[in-house]
C-alpha cells in the first residue's frame, strides 16, 4: 500500500531589507571590478595579475564575482 505525503505548498515571502542588501552588494561588487581595471602596473604586478587579466576581470558582470567577494 502506498501512502501519499501531504505537504503544504511553499510560501514565498519578500524581505525588502534582504533585497536592498543584495542590491547594495551588487553596486559594491561592480565598483570593485571597475577599480581593478584602473590599477597601475605596479599594483597589478604585486597582485600577480597582468593588465589583460585585470581588464577582463573588470568587464565581468556582478553575478560572476567569486563567492568570497559576496560575503
């Protein structure tokens, strides 16, 4: 005999504070990407990046940010 489990449908809730925090994080990530592309050769060398790598990273969309940037 098979029993069917009854589950309640998932309820969606909207948290305006969480949405605002995510938006502000996206702006901060975009700013960091842009600033990375503006660093001079000395600082890029110190970080172990080439100019080309920095420019490629500066053009990434915010959702491609590394997970450690989104904490």
